[in-house]
C-alpha cells in the first residue's frame, strides 16, 4: 500500500511562503517521491493568510496570556486562535488516514519541530523558551507514534536513514493489520522486528517482548494503540555502533555451522572493521545477506533489520 507522507507544502516546492517562495528539499521532493504519496499542508494558507504575506513569529506575552502567533510588525494581528483550531482539526483528520510520517519546515513558527525562536515583548529572543511550531505541536500531541522530521535535519545521513526506516516500518505495521487487528498479526510483526529493536533500544526490546508475551490478557484495540506508540518511539532512538555490532555478532552465530574457517574469519573481520568505524554497516550486512542466500534460514529471512527499505534509496552507505 502507498506510504502517505505529510509534508509542509513549501518543502516539495509549492510557492506558499511569506515571500511567495518555497524551501524545496531535493531529497524529499525527488529521491523519496517515488515511494510516497505526499499529503501537503501549509497551515498559514489554510487559515486564510495570503501569499505573499507579512512575516509571523511566536511572541511570549507572559502569564496568563502565554505564547502567541502574531505578525512581526504588528503584534496586535494575532493568529493564534485560528491556527490552533485548524491544527487540532487537521491533526485529527490525519490521525484517521494511516499517515506514516511527516516532514516539516524547520524554524517555522507553525511547522518547526524544535528550537523555534520565541520572542519577548522587547524584541529579544527568549533563550530559555525553545519553541515548537503551533501546527507541529498538535501533530505531536495527537499522534505520538508518528515519525516527524524537519527538512534541514534530513541532510544528516543518520537522521535521514532513521526517519525513512521509521516511515517504512509504520507502513509495514499497518499492512500487517490489513485483514484486521489480531493478536497473531501483532505477534508476527513483532517477531520480524526483534533484531531492529535490539539495535535501536535494547531496554525496550526486552520490555516490549514481555508486553507482547502477555497480549492475551489485553483488549486487542487498546494493545494495538499502546504497542504502536511504544514500538515507534523505541525505533526513533538511533541504532548505535555498539548495538549494531551486537546484532551483527548475533547474526554471525546463525552461520557457525554453515561457514568454513576462512568465511567465518572474513565475516568476523568485517564486523570488527564496522565496530572500529573503518567500514560502513552495509559491508558486513552485504556479506551476511550473501551467506543467507547460500544458507537459507526462515527466521533470519523474515527479519526486517536486513532489508528495512528499498536498497535503491542507498541510505546505509553513510552509517
């Protein structure tokens, strides 16, 4: 099924910014585009602001008023109420359409995910106030399981790989429930992501294992909702070199009887080189996949750790 990806409209090239421009991301709009169906949103245009338009910002007016969304040159032009109302309704609508991720525009007072400037009445930045865009804040509160990333941060190969991996994993989760939410479907999905969880969050790997083992004692719909959030938040933690090395050594153990002495040494050397940082993760994984093709194993072949997304995205080259 199609991966539905929410996106700030300007990130895919729509000229909806305050200056009639855009912030097109080559990666999102070109490289990722063949694999997703964009759901573009511009909160400012959606509440009726024109293009072009006056710039807006977050202004801290102190207690009890709090942070407001106002025009930079006219603080009396307050768009907070309209923006919050729209954002809540839009987040509720998106929550019902199996959205798999969202790319937002960095630093925007509506779409920024983190470190959005919040100003004081005197015009200075309130350094102690690290803001979140009003629209993105509603997305995060309504859908705590949803992968959300800023366009600029996707220039980092590690953040990019983790985000793309998560949107494919969430789509896989929904596809696994295509015939209806069931205990069997959840257990089978969890089984395929055991190595992934081991790499991303060993603590939650153990805790989710206990949770899934007790699935029979839970209401299935409530279990589905809690598992989705816990699973997605666990894999949002970036897999460390140490954890990946542990997984690689775990995989290596499956071939101890199938490989000869030279093959074992070759694989061990690649894993060691990855651990030291002289080889990318792709190197030992490629060899493991080669040995798996020669020595099929039903359990390993279903592990999403080995093929988390299309190879054509070339995301593991920088890990």
